[in-house]
């Protein structure tokens, strides 16, 4: 029942953000992401920089329409690599003696293919061969990233790689628009999606890491994720309809022994008005407690596979909200542990 973050943080200081993570999330720290620094610090540019390190053919450049494959490791890619280096330096400086699990985040193949353009101006998603090449390059990049994180934090008990796939549901449902804006790309077959997702998940496992998938959509395709071999899933449980098929799929994942990073605390808000700064621990924990009750998974053995996080990244949050949200994530864990021990509390 650890607390952790999804990844992104507000501001531009990697060291300051890493200190907050180390202080507020002592059981499951993560590499910070600071998109406010500009292009290259965003999730797409950051992952593209990892790709360009292993194969310059996947280097990208920023255009008015977004990121486009350039086939070289140009100035923007070097800048993105520098940002990532700053984040890893901050991790190493603040967690040198850390002995728990460390989580890092990489954009998954389907969200990346839906976000970057080929030289033609169309998304890489249009070209099945390009997506296949992209996935295999991502696999190599992730393996190298796991090795670097392990080298920087040698005492870490494990390295978790969270594959960010916010667009996966839209890819499967054919909701990604073409360059003209007049139509959408064809839906991707779930078996094809699962196969390439499995490529990157397996690469992390082969490198000695633990791989999972984060999807903050209302309808995360959990069955595809499960069959692809994810060891854990990270979802916003407040957006999943109660007693619906997605919730039942989530229950099957937990019963299978897969981990769940449950997004329960809003990622933005005002401490002064309402939210974690005003709510009791029991109130903050209600979404997860209710979910486990409906699924009949309140036994302690299932709690061992759970972690708690904000509902999404904290890039748009105020500094006060960041601390309040992370403190509340830790409070959820305390309440569930007390429930399991038969002594639930309602701390103010």
C-alpha cells in the first residue's frame, strides 16, 4: 500500500521536484517529469530523445503541428536528452541511499505512434510497418533506461517502467484524426495492439525491470493490457463506472496477482477551497475502498499489490496542491491498512 505519483510535476526545477517526491513518497519514488520547461521536456519529446539515443532514425523535431520524424539527433533532441539527464541527476542526488522500488515513465508505442508525424505529415499510426519498427526501437530504449536507473540507484529493490498509453483506447476505437481532419485512422485490431505492447513490456522484464501500463481514459482497454503481459496497471479509478465491464476486468487483473496503481486523489484543485486539504483520510480513501468492496477484494493479500496515486500527472497543480495530494495518497494507504487490521480510522 505505497503511495506514488503518475510522473509529471509543476515547475522547472528537477532537484526541487525530486526532493518533494523523496520526502512525500518514501516507499515508491519516481523519476520526475517537468513539461513546463518546454518542448523536449514533454512526454513525447522525452521518449523520442530516448529513441534517438539508440537509433537516430527515430529522431524528431518540433513543427507547428507537433513532433515530426526528422531522422537525426538535432538540437531539439539534444535538448530533450539534457532535460532527461537533469531529471536522472536529481533522482540520484536525492535518493542515493534509497532501497525501495523506483518508477520511471516512457510513452508506449501506440500513444507515440498516434502523436508523432512521418515525413508525409500523417501520423506514424497510419503505417503498420512504422509502428512495428517504433515498438522494437522503444524496447531497446527502455532496456537501456532501466540499466541507467539501476546504475544510478544501485540499492533500489526494483525498477518499474510505467508505459504511458493515454491514447490506447482511442487507437483501438478509431478515434485518432488524420492530418486533414476530415477522417480518422482505422481502428487497430486488439490482437495487433497487444502484440506490440507485449514487445515493450517483455523488453523491460528481460532487462530486469517490472513493466506496467498507465491509461487515464474513461474506458482503459484492460483486457488488451492484461493479455500483453503487464505486471501492473495504473488507472484513474474515479472515472471507471461502478459495476461495469471495465471494473470487472480490473478485478480480474487484481485476482491474477497483477498490481494496481489506483488514481484516487484529484490531480488539480485548491487546498483552501476543498479537496485533500479539507477532507478526512476516510473520505479521500472512499473511491478505492468502495471499489475493493464491490469486487470482493478486501483481503490483505490483495492490498499487497496496490499502490495509490493522484488521478493523473501533477503538471497543472499548484505547489500547495502537490503536497496535499501526495499526503492524501499516503493517507489512503494508511486507512486501507487499518481496515485490513480491523481498526479503520477517520482522521481529519
